[in-house]
């Protein structure tokens, strides 16, 4: 009987120790790695003349990786420039008329001043002053008339300038410049294909820093905060590989645990999503499972 009690006590003690060790071996959060993925689309339409990227290639921001055919845009630009030259010549003719009239007006004003001085000395007549005033009024009216004729020409030149600027912008956007540094995940187009505005060309993501999205219960919210350092673990053969991570985001609202992570029973629980930034040494991949371990938790 005494032996049975000893055996029973050993079993209970072993169960408690196993249970304690089991709790210590449980991570504080489980989830998958993700990255900010950017889909780069064409900003103009035409034949893809050059497209020098491959999936898995690391590309820096600002790198020119190809261009779309710009022949039609360039021809249209030359046509607008030629039209602008013709219209500008008309404007020059009108402006020369205005300059002549303004020169005559200047002379007339000098004559008016001279006549006014003569009248003060009783050497001039009122008729002379009236005649010169009439001439000045006529010249002002002619200048206004010619300037009115020139206004539509000026507006047309401005319109052509805007159209040329629009074409320059389209030609510039025909050069495919990579907007963010990262690794090419998917390539959607090939050289010599005809693309269109808004059509996806490739998808890129910065994999140097990955985000582990984990889910924690409400009771764990009090022991984490943004900026806190945690340990992130991934499977490495039969062992676990450790990384340093920083909590960068905590969801403000609870949600049901995603199906891809927990069992059916656990999926009914409400949890909070947490994002952890982890420096990637090359072993972290998008979709890879990971664990969050909180150090010095109470």
C-alpha cells in the first residue's frame, strides 16, 4: 500500500512538472511573416521596348529598368512645336504693329506738350491742341484694337505650351523607374509586349526587414507596448532560431483568430493582432510561421 502511495505521488508530481514545463515552452504569440508589397504599374500605353528585371532580383530605388515606346508622343510633340513657331510669327507681326503705334503715341505726346507751351506764350492755337489730342486718342484706340487681336494668339501659344508639357510628362513616365528599393517578387510582363496605362508590370517588396503578425489574447495586452523588444523564433531543423524583434503596431480592436493559425476551437476566441519588425538575415520568407516570446513577462 505504501509503495502504491509513493508511485501515485510520483505520478502527480511528474504531471505537475510536465505541466509547468509545457507552459514555459508555449510562445506568447503565433503568426506568419509578411512584408509591404508594392505593385508597380505602367504609367503610359505602348510597346514595352525594354524591361530588364527578373524575379528575385534586388533593385534600388530610382533604377531605370525599362521604357515604353515613345515614337508617337515624340512626333506629336514635334508637330506642336512647329505649330507654335507658326503662331509665334503671327504674334511677332502684331507686336511690331503695337510698337510702331506706341512710338507714334510717344511722338504725339511730345508734340502735345510743345503745343501747350506755345499756347501759354500765345504762340499756339486751341485747334492745334485739339488736333493733337484727337491724334493721341486715335493712337490709343488703335493700340487697344491691335492688342485685342493679339490676345487670342497669346492664349493659343499658352495652350500649345501646356500640351507640350503634358507630352513631356508622358514621355518621362514612359521610362520605367523603380520607386522603392526591394526584391522583385513577381514579374507580370515581358519585353515587346503591348502594355496599357495602369497595367501591372511587377511586384516588389523590401525584404530586409520583415513583419511578423501574431495574435495575442486580451490578457496579454497589459504586458506589451509599442517599441518593446521581444524574441522571435522560427523553426530551423529540429531546433529553433532566435531573432530580435521590435513591436511596431498593436491593433485597437479585437478580431477572431485567423483560420490559418489556430485550431477550430481556438478560432472562436477574440484576439488582438500585433506586428513585430525583424531584421532579415535571408532566412525569413513571406508566409513563414513564427513565434513571439516576451522577455521578463510578469
